[in-house]
C-alpha cells in the first residue's frame, strides 16, 4: 500500500493538529463494530498519538466529529463523554455522505501543548 499524502499530526507553535482518526483497532488493524466501538477506537488512536508526544487527552481543545449517520450521534456522545472531562473541548459534528473504509465515525483534534 502506498503511503497516503498526509501526516498523522503537525505541530505549529503551541498547537498540534491531529488528522482525522478512523476507528482502526490498534491490535487487529481492522475497522469493525458498532458506533460505540468505532468511536472508542478513534479516540484511542488520538490518545496513542498524544501519548507519543507525552501529552494526554486533557490537552485537546477542539475536536471535529464526522458521522456517517446522525442516528449515531447519541451513542457516539456516550463514549465521547467517557474520554473527556469538564471543561470539555470545543466540538463540531457533521454528517458526511461517506467515510473511508466504510467507517461510521472519524475524529480529528486540535491540541494545545502550552
């Protein structure tokens, strides 16, 4: 497989921009499961990137959530709430026609490391 033409993250001053994370299971490499499983996997992938930078999920200041179906919003939100504490990151959520690899969700994040 060819390397895709984007970075997993980029740093700009005190900010880190994490590319949209598909819900790829870190052990199997597969995308599977319901919206709760997929949301958890997307957020775990963000946590893995943060960990590699010696940061934690509390450093996230903004997320963008892409959903394949708005019917999944409440279930996604349940899992999302397990990862973040108040004050929560700012967030936008959008329904898109399609996501790569038939994923149900993709999540990108902006991190403040200062």
